[in-house]
């Protein structure tokens, strides 16, 4: 799930980088950044989340710890991105919370 979350996040970033007109521009938003900046944030975070997802698949403890931290960062970034794409950002926050829950509940092989 983390690899998929990272891929979706990277796609959001690439969309913001390649097509500035795809997302709605807001006139009075407190956390308004240039869409290129949002694109880089989403792209870099998505690549790192996907790499941490691979570490989780290989059974690394540091991968699970990093995964929880990065999923929280994804949730926060998408929370601030809600005015640009409400449905997709809320879906990404829900996926990030599901990843946090799954990684925190993992008890290892019996």
C-alpha cells in the first residue's frame, strides 16, 4: 500500500510540475505556494514513500518506522493541498492513515 501511496503522490507532483493549469488557483489561501513548489514536495515525498514501502516489504524495522513518519508527512501535505483537489487529497489522507494503522499494528511473523 505504501508503494501505491508513493506512486499516487508522485503522480500528483508530476501533474503539478508539467501542467500548472490542471489545479485550481486560489486567491486567498493561507498556505498558498506556487504549484511548482507543491509539485516538487509531492514528487519527492512520493518517491521516498515508495522506497520506504519497498523497505517494509523486505521486512526492515527501520522501514516500518520511516513508513509511519512518512505517511504522517503525506497526510499533512495532502491536508494542506485539500483546497486544490478536495476529493483526491482526502482520499490520500485516508490512505496515509490506513498505512499508519497497518504499520503500527504489525506484530511480525509468529
